C-alpha cells in the first residue's frame, strides 16, 4: 500500500490509492467476533486515513503521510497479531 503513493505518475498513484480504498471496503464486509470487528474497524479507518493523506501527498502536501503510515502499520500489526495463532 505504501508504494502506491510513490507510483511513477500522479495518475498511477491515484489509481493505486483507489485500489487501496476498494480493498478497505472489501475488508469492511468481513464479519467476526467483537474483538475482530473492533480491530477490523481500526484497520480500515487507518487505511482510509492513509489513502486520504496519500491523495494530499500526490498534490504535494506530505505533512500527514508519515503519521498515517505509522498508524496503518500499527493497525495492520494488531490485526495480524489477532489472526496469527
């Protein structure tokens, strides 16, 4: 996901971010126990924030991208920790 912002052209970067948003929507459709749903919602929220900051970065505003990337990593790690035995 992170490489989507560094695509060779703004159009390619936007297309990649659109795909990231689509994946987040698919993830929202996965149901499970309450703890899973809480982690899923945190994860998809962090993906949404990353995509929003990625779009700003395409326009030249990189100020929030590092924080959004860090948050997305943390949420992804939490989800992986939950799903990994």
